[in-house]
């Protein structure tokens, strides 16, 4: 903790460094001002909005979990469970992939559609040598659920499907993500031709590096001072300045400068504000790269959904509902812990169940003292 005697010198150093960085801010403001001619107002529209989000066991606080089991769960904005699985860091990843293909789960279907024999064919990170593989698995399950929702469902009305997060990721191997995006676009085109239904796919993120980088500059440049909800495409040059180390994260499928290389992106990026006032929050959105021409329609549907946003203002209500439904807490948490305890008791047998019960009681007491 700083002492009172240190504060004047600390403030002096902060002011000095800020003065040196002022030219950087001036340049950012200049770049942000270049967006102004491309800002477009949003005209609200009405369509069915379906959002999906994922939760995993790492998001809960189960006190007794000796097997480190992780509950992977994907739900939609209506609370419908679209995917459920339980794994642990000790799970055999190859066997896991075979199980999904054999059971024809949404992940198994994605593997078959992409010609993947193993989960490692989808992502080179799907190996027990990678300590984060369970997190990668969770993301794969969410992408597989999105793919299934777009490609395997017949919609009764024009529908906007929204992912909680952008339509870009570094987890997929080679051109896997681009091929996945192509499958979704084929399904979208088929719905439009056969059923005359418009299906859009978008991703929305509350926080991104590129928005953090340009948020102050955009406010100072006043590019969104329109008195109305509005959006603007984010040029590749601005994205590249932020994601220098990951150019594949910026390139869209079919970019002329890709040189035939795979890309980690199937989205076209936008900054969007669903509220009418300058102080309303700005979000980062991705539209499916093949649907850029429908930006006005997509943001019109999202704005109508965001107008009812609660508790986060001017954030799509469907995404907030999906997030609320995905949370593992209260009774759900008790059910998970009871299931874990029963599994351990069954494994150790009648003769040692009392040891498990004593350890469980001690663990709960410690948790209560720490968190209660």
C-alpha cells in the first residue's frame, strides 16, 4: 500500500508518462474519427432470437469433487438444454471422441460432417498433454451445438441465432473453422430456398481487446453521437493493430491477402450501440462473414431484443436469458454434489463409506467457514 509520502511522486510519474503517451491517444482518436462516415443508424425489426451459451463445472463451487469432474452444459435462451456431458482431466480423449461419434451427439455429428476421426482432428489442443483441454472441449461442444442448431433444425419463422462470443477462435485446426462456417451458410441458403426462411448467425461479446483499445478514442471522436442506436464495421487495419500476434484471427474467409492460408475467423466485425445516447454501452459483434450484406437486418433484430435487456441495459435479452439458464447454482449445485458423493460412495464400497461421509462433512464445514 502506498504511504501518504509516496503519493505526490507517484502522481508526478503518472502525469509524466501520460504526457508521453498523449500522442498515442491523439493517433487513436484520428483512427476512430475515420469510422464516422461509415456509422449507420439501426432500424428496429422483429424476429425470433435464439441465443446459446455454455457452462462447465469450473463455473460452480462444488466443495467435494475428488475426481475433478466437470459438467459441460449448453443451453439456449428458453432454458432448453442442448448438450450435456461430464468429463474429468483424466478422461481418455480418443475414447471420448469415439463415444460422441458412436452416439451421434451434436459433437459426433460435427466430427462426421467435417471428416474428423478424432477430437484432435478438430483441435490439436484436444490432448491430455494440454492442461486446458477440458476448456477447449467445452468450446468445441458450444460450436458443435451452434452447428447443429443451424444445420439440423427447420425454423417456423425468420430467426436470428446468437452466440455468446465472437465468431472467431484459435482452437480449431487448419481450415476446420472455415469449413464449419461453410456448412452453416449452406444450411442458411437451403432454408431460404426451400422454406423461404431467413436465418442469420451472429456473435456478440461484452468485452474485446479491440473495443478496449478504441473505446476512449471513439468517445472523444464522438462517432456515435447520433441520438439513435447505430453500428459501424471495424476495418481490418484497426483489428490488425490490436491483434498483431494473431493475423489469422482477423482475416475473413476468402480474403485476397490470405495466400490460401487457413483463418481462425468466420465473422465480420462491427462496433454496435443499441441505446440512443452517447453514454450507452458499445459492444463488439461478429456477423457470419457470408451475411455482411444483411447487417442492417441483423442489428435491427438485435436492437429490438436489446431494448428489453435486463439486468444489463441495451444488451440482448435473449443472451442474458441464456446466461442465466446456464448458471450452475443452488439446487443444480446440490444435485451435482450429491451425484458426485454417491458415485464416490459406490466406488469405495460399504466398508469405507463412513470415511467419505466424514471427509464430506469436514469439507463442507471448511467451505462454510470460508465462504459463509
